[in-house]
C-alpha cells in the first residue's frame, strides 16, 4: 500500500494518472449525449473578449474541463496540496491551465496571479467550496476577487445520468460512460468595486443560492438524485 502511494505521487505516477484522467473524461464525453443550456451570457462575453470567473462546486470538477472547449484558455485555481498536483497535471491535457493556491495554501500568490489574468482578459474557473468545504457553501474569496477585478461571476455546473458518488467531504461525482449529460450556466453576478462587507455577504449568498439551484436542476434534468449541501454554519 505504501509503495503504491509513493508510485502514484512520483513524477511518472502523476503523469500516468493525468493521462488516464484525460482519456477517461474524453471517453465519457464522447459516449454520452450532452445538451448545454444558459450559455448565452457567457458566449456574449467570450465574443466581446470580456473576462469572467466561472464558479462550479468542487464535486463537479471532473467533467468541467470537457465542457469548456473554447480557443480561449480557462485557468482554474487548484490547491497546492499534494492531490492538487495530480489535478493540475490532468487538466493540462485538456487545455486548461492551473493557478496553484487556495485559501489555506498560497492564497495571496494565487490572488495576485488571478487578478493579473483577469486584467489581461483571461477566464478563470474557481470551486468556491474547495479545497476542503463545507460542501456546496461558497467561501468569500471568490467575491473579493470579483470586487477587485471587476469581472462578473458566472455560475456553471454539469450532471450525468450514470455516475458514482464518492464518500468524500464533497461527495465527488464520478461520471460514467454512456450517460445523458447536461451543462448548465447561470446569469452573471456582478460585485461592485465599492461593495462593503454587507454587500459582499449578499453576493456570496446569492452565488451560493444560484449555484445550488442550478446544480439541483441539472441533476433532476438527467434523473439523478440531487446532492444536498452541507449544513450552513452559524
């Protein structure tokens, strides 16, 4: 068991896992029937070259890169934790670039890099409940980034009819081939540059509410049991 873990975390092991992820998600995407709804606002911003922040829950990370398929590069904030290295290498095979850092590790550096990317007209993907939760509860970092950058937040999610749900903190969705799948996009959320603490909290709650509603809708559209958010703190 220890040897297996060391191999999985070695350079060769990480490279093999990354290729396996890219190949497997490509298989799921190719063998499933997909529909996409609600992308009008995101498409308009892409045509205009307007940067935005795509927000999706951590448990919907697996197939998110396959749903992008744009010439413009999507950058995704990924934890500096050891497991994050596997994810960073994996999404690179799908044309998605990684910004390393989280609210627990490398947060300041990730914020600076993210601001620069958005200022240069880039697109950024964030899991606002990652890397450790609580599940499907938005943390304030994404709201602060939207306020500082002026970039809108666009909620996004996916669901599949055939899946496994991991027994993990986020109840990670493992998509299976030959599914019915759907990608859903929501309306942009704008955070004013002068937003005070109360306004930022309202924006955080709005994002959480819209993203949970969108994810619930996606699951129901494909006949999957919706995954409930963790209990709200406080």
